[in-house]
């Protein structure tokens, strides 16, 4: 699948009723969704669940918690720009361009790594259909039956200091040779001023080092934004840096970013995206509708 599918960065016989949310629990400050049981195949799988739940009013989402089965990589809630029939299927490139990411959880259970602070929130317009995406990496030798859930934590509009949106630096150009160490270095130029309140890097289990820097035109490092010695657990729970709204990380338009990812491939096959990943994920404010992907390229 293309970059658009996986940034905004599994087939089973699932009864359609299992796609619905738990009624309308918005008034208690949360909104919970459950997939019911479904089956994930061997290897990587991305399943999209179209629920029968529509946002009853404009919602302000502060964060999420959730749970998955063994091999779960993430369970994410989206809203659809254009509604589709209730049901589930393997996610496609075309439909992912119709979805706007809200929040989710990574791994078997816990708070999502993108929880917001300082009364910041992400806006969900009224009348939008909720969609879930479950990503699994099944390394066993047989399909598995699992059941996922995700709960969105809400704020009242009057509680929101500002709304945020996503800024992502994404490299899908790498090819990690079998039984080899490999490094991928790419660059992009930021196109607008950003006030960033959260940063994290993202790789999978083969990752060894993630680094993101601000560099000058000659490639000399001016500032290191992230330099993470990778651990397998970081796949679902990466190190996160928060910046307060009173002192955000300011990234001016024209800033040149350099992203470097190192891996050790211990398998006998070439590893490609999305089995491995190399990206940074940030929240910036104010942002009410503009997801930004910084196009990474080799020098």
C-alpha cells in the first residue's frame, strides 16, 4: 500500500453487529468501540471496521486507550469524510484517503502513545461515521482469533485550549537486505511554521536507532530533535517528548529535516515497508483539519 494508506502514519467472518459502538456513551466523557471476535491471518494485516456510530455533535478528543490480542500493533479510531456501509474488510489505499485519524492504542493494552496534555484536543466534526483500523503482525504459524477495543477520552469544547493536527516525516524507500545491517537517510523541507507539542519516532522490531535532526543546506546538524536507541517494545510504546503550549517546539517554514533509521535484519528475506517503518510523528497547533506529510527524499 502507499504512503497515504499507512500514515493518516485480516479477513474474518465477523457479524456486522459487532462493529457497533456501545450505544451513545458520549455523555460520560468517553466513547468506546469493540470489534467483536475476528481472525487475523499469518503476517501483516490491516482490517477496517465501519461502525454504525456517527458523532452526535462536534467532539473534542484528548486521547485514547485500548486493547488487542497477541501480535496487535495498533487499534486506531478514524472518522470517514464520506460514510460507507457498516461492515469490515481489508483496508485499501483508496478508502484510507477518505479517513481522518483520531486516536488509538498500541499493543495488547494501555493508553495510546499520543495522549494530549494542556487541554489540547483533536476535533471530530458532527455527523461523521467512526471507523476502526486494526493492525496485526502475526508471527505464529496459524491464523488467530482476537477481539479489540478502543475508548476515546473526550473534552467539552469550552475546556479545549486549542486543537491540534498531525505532522509526519515518512520514509518508505528503504530495502533492508537479508541478514544485514542497513541505514536509510532522507531529507525534507518544512513548508509552514509549526508549533509542536509532541514528537515521537516510529520503527518496528528490527530497528536499532532512530534519529531526526535539523540540518543546514550543507547537511551540518544544527539541532537534534530525536535520537532513540531502539528497543522492540518501542514498536508499540515509543519514547515521547512533550512540549508545553507555553513553550512549544518551533519549527519555522524552510527548516530542513534529516531522518536516519538503522536496522538489523536477522531474517533470510528482504524487509520492506510496511513490515518495517521509519517516521516521526508530531502534533502541532493550532491545527483544525490539515494533516501534513513532509515528503522525505534521498539527497
